C-alpha cells in the first residue's frame, strides 16, 4: 500500500506548523525576558541609592565624620537613617538618653549630593560594628519606601596613615589661615616703623654737602 502525495503534503504542513508554533513561543519568551530585563535596567539606572559612611575627618584623623549621600541617578525624598547600636555623637557615652544622629531625617537629596557632619573623636568608634539602614521615597507622594541595610565600621580605617592633606583645597585654606595670622601679628600686635624721605630731606642733604665742601675749600685756602 503506497503513500499518497496528499498525505505527504499534509504531514509536511503539520510539521511546518508545529515548528512555526514552537519558534513563535520561543521568540515570545525571549522577547518577554528581554522586555523585563530592559525594564529592570531602566529602573536601576534611574533610581536613587542612599548610603551612609563613617570616615576620618579631612582636617585631622583623630576625629570622624558622618556622611550621607545619594549615589543613584534620581532624587530621593523623605530619607530616614538609623544605626544599630545607636551612634553616639561627640563621645556622649555616659548619657543614657538616646539621641538621634545627624541626618536621621532628610527631606531631599539630589543625585550626587551629600551631607557631612562632624561626630567627634573617632577612636571610641573603631571597635563598633554598626548595622545601618537607610530608606527613602522615589516620589514625594509615593507610599512605597525603598530601603538599604548594610554593615558599617570605622575600624576599616585602623592603621591608616596620611602624608599631608588629602584635598589641595584644604592645604590652600591652611596656608591662607597662616598668612592671616601672620598679618594679624604685624598689623595689630606690633607697631611698624616707617622711614620717609621727602624732597625737603634731599634739599637739606644737598645744602649740607655744599656747606661741607665750602668749609674744606676755605680751610685749604688758608693753609696755602
């Protein structure tokens, strides 16, 4: 019993339809995955990211600064910052009253914007590991808060050494301060002696030289 040409055509058409359906489904899945990834990347590149750091003060390494910054690409609103255990400010370790650290609440930070505050001597903080939590809104009217939690320790700077100042602007400011203090000693702390030489002084000096010359000439004439 032979195979009819119509049966072969029907089989080829069925196989072709199946391949097309499979390819369509595969293409749909790839397109859907690509669309999700593109949306995720767009949201990631256009979202704020709030981080807080403890770092040595640029003027002196004995003191520490708290810095909060928006490292993302969009503005952040209604920012909250918390430390566990609580961050003690200006060595206030004897007080039992828990005080909120600087920047516990910040209304807005634009992309790349940061705020910095001195928190006192850094040595008591070297052995403390903090769990830092930041949270923010992408839009002032948004109800969903985004957050970030991470470990933070000033002990990362243990053994750190510095030659000079890390910022040339700080060195310039120090030099200007030294010049101002030196000028203050000159202008306010000491009297300045000024020697002036006027045209009358030059005339008197010329007259004195002529008189001295006449006396010499008169004395030479008497001797001869």
